[in-house]
C-alpha cells in the first residue's frame, strides 16, 4: 500500500498466498456469497486482520475473495455488470456529476437499478421524474 512503500515496517504480506484484486465499493451480493464471506472470515481470521489497517479496504475485501475463489457455484454466479448509473465527467474527479433532468433519457436507456448522485438543491425535478416513471409501471 501507499504508506508501506515509504515505511518498510508497515509492509505486510497478503495472507493465504492470495493475489490482490480491487474494484468498486458498489456491488450486489447474493446470499450464497454472503455465507461464503462469513464462513471464510470465520475460518481465516488472518484475512480480516489483514484488512484492519489497509488503505481502501472496502475496495479490496470482497474483490480479493472473488478473485481468489475456487468455489464453482460462487464463480458461476458472478456477473461483472454495472447496476449503478453514475456520470463521471473525467477520471481526474473524485466525485460524480450530480444527475439532473437532462440525464433522464440516459437513465431510461440503462439497466441500472441504482443511481448516484442527486442534489435536490441543483435539480429536484429529476427525482420526481423518476418517481413518476416508476409509478406508471
């Protein structure tokens, strides 16, 4: 990690010979995978301990389990599909663009189940448009 690069005594080995994997903190997990996580942590407390002081543990924890899994049922259930509608104006920005009514048609063209981010002070109409659309169905 970043800190460990300059401070050798902070360097730690990734437990259990695992390879590092990272990804978004926005994901959907089924009950099978939730049980897998709970059992894995119960049987391998060193994995949980490793993440206690890890930079962006929320971007590592689940993805490392998926990336190192050998459980066929778990691997067959993984879908690498984005279910969040988010507009990033550039990869240099830490926060997504606030969604406005001008983005409504773009939202409708996706399979997204979630959206981020809304700012009622900037545009409260978009939330009404979404509510109306949902209630029509």
